[in-house]
C-alpha cells in the first residue's frame, strides 16, 4: 500500500521526528504500555492532493465545535498503541486526520484506520485554542514521567508555582529551557472535556502542565521542543529526589541566581 509519506519529504521529516521522540519517551520509562500521546498540526505542509484524499473511515464526532480547526490536518498517535511501536512504525501506530468542514468531527485519511488517542478531546481543544491565540505552536506531547508524577502525589507541591520554583532552582537548564514553568491541574478523569478545559486555561500561562497523579502535557513549535521541556523538568525532579534520598533537602539556586539567569537569557519576568 502506498504511504502518504511517499514523495513528501517535509511530512516524512515531521513523522520521523515524532517517531524519534516516541522512542525517547519509551527509553525514559515514561511510556508504559500505551501511555502518553502525541499530536502535531501538519496543516502548513498539506498539499492539494492530500486535500482531495477521501476519508478511509466515517467521520467521528469530536464532541464539540472547534471553529479554528477548519481545514486542519493532524498526525495523531493511535489509542492503545505503544510509544515503542510508534517509534519503529509511526504510520501503523498513528494516523493522519482531517477536521470536517463543520468543525465538529475528524476523519482519518491515511495511512491506515488507526483510531486516534483517547485524549483527542484535550489535544484538539488545545490546537483550536493555540490557533485562536495566533500561536505558532504545532506539537502537543503528553507523557507519564515517574519523578514528576510522584511529586504530584504530595499536595504540598501542588500549590501554584511551588513546583515551578523548586524545579527551576535545581539546575540552570530548567530555568532557561522551561521558562514559563509548570502549571498544575487537579486530578480530572483522563480523556474528559473537563480535563481539556482545565488544560486550556493553564496553557495561557504555562507551556507545560501537570495532570495531577497522571502525567504532564507540553506544547511547543515542534515535537522535539515539547519533549525537551518535559526532559529538563524531569531532570530537576530527579536531582531533587536524589538529594532527598541521600538524606538532605537540596539547597537550590537562590532567587538572585535565578533572576540573574533570567536576565542573562533574556527570559520574561
Ligand atoms: P491513548 O493510548 O488513548 O493515547 O491513551 C494513553 C494515555 O496516556 C491516556 O491519558
Ligand atoms: Zn496519560
């Protein structure tokens, strides 16, 4: 069967990058079984031939109208599919979907009828919101990092910006490469619109959010940057937990040192 990637180097590059990140998520131990999901808005590189492709499955209602997704196309990880399989065979463990003209449903157009992630409510709501805001972010990555989830089981860390400052203070990289910090979303049922809506609200202030006792979600221009933000936060969490397991409370960078970093890197106040 002919793949939609054939003779489309730009699209192939994006799918290759998604596969690479899926492999990292598995290697990190963040992607048990089918844990986590990735979607990428590929609308900018869709050509006329793709626009005329017939759907290979009936449209699936999205559960709400998302007016800013008119004419949009996404790569979506398949529900119940493993990241480690996506890493090797991205087009057999994910699919390309088109939003229908009424902006109320999506339909799979390639390569195979792989049903999109159960977190599609959050992913599509986020893409809709990003476009509405005029953002150039295209990638949404959700994953289950052990260290960060463990910290979310302690209510002391769930206070607004408590984790942000703690994690920023563990290593300069985290302050520099996750400059908007980590938003916190109290536990909500996975796959629900309540979770989607709570996420949207936090994404106005943060590029990475914690879904309490579940995982994190990151948005960025591309899938690699979305991964990097989670990676630096997780590194900080590991430094914190390693110090604690050695029997002491890590001192952390001082506020002055973090402010110095902020100014040196030209980060927003
Ligand atoms: P999916 O397999 O449906 O993508 O679900 C994984 C997950 O992490 C749900 O939150
Ligand atoms: Zn999850």
